[in-house]
C-alpha cells in the first residue's frame, strides 16, 4: 500500500516517509516542453512529488504500474475488509 523512495539502487533504508498509494493520483507533465517530457507527479492529500524518468516510455510505464498497484491495493482492502 506504500511507495518507498531510496537515495539510489543500492540503498537499503528508505528515504523519507512512504507515499500511500491508495490516496495518490498520478499525472504527467505536458510533453510540449522539451525539458519536462519525462516528468510525472504523484499527488497525495498532503504532498506532491515531482519525479523524472529516463524517457517518456519509462515515465508512462511508471504511471501505469503505479495505477495498477493502487487498484490492486484497493481491491485487496475490499476483499479483506
């Protein structure tokens, strides 16, 4: 139910507070601006996270995976609740 951030791929300890997937929404930044073509936002009730992927394909994959994780978590909550 949470997205954890790390300093780098080798980090063992998460950085900051975990991001709750259930309450999050996921957004791309306009592709029209050359410098922003790989940026996406994760918005929660309390905070907004601005993240950058290596390219548009990876950005879109991240957003799709996050949306899928959110749906699975909500379904799991409904099934177990």
